[in-house]
C-alpha cells in the first residue's frame, strides 16, 4: 500500500503537462500571473488589488467560467506561488 502514493506522482506530473499543452494561452497567462506575484512587493500587490483587470485577463476568466477543466488547470498551476506570496505579505 505504501507504493500507491508514489505511483500518483508521475500521473499528476503528466496530467499537468497535458493540461499545459491543451491550453497554451492559459499556460502563458498563468506564467505571467506567477511572475507578477514573485516580482511584486506586497505594497504593489495591494495597489493592484482594486484596479480593473486587463481585457486579456477578463477574457481568460470568461473562458474559465465556460471550461471547468481549464479553470482547474489554471488554479492548480498558480495556487502554490500565489498562496506563498499571500503568506509572506500576511494576507493568508
């Protein structure tokens, strides 16, 4: 039974690769979001919080409303970096 969790690691890795290949636009925007969170200071993130989102980002959000699998892939990709930054900034 101990071997089963280790068997999931390759499956999850390949699922992530398949999702990235299936949604190249989402993957590109997710990379941008991750980069923005990594490079921004906490103050910069607070300032951006209330501002309107760019049209490209609004379009992606609408696509994710229409495609739950894309939404899942996007959230799986950005969750850890965004949560870590929120923790560093004291908002989590």
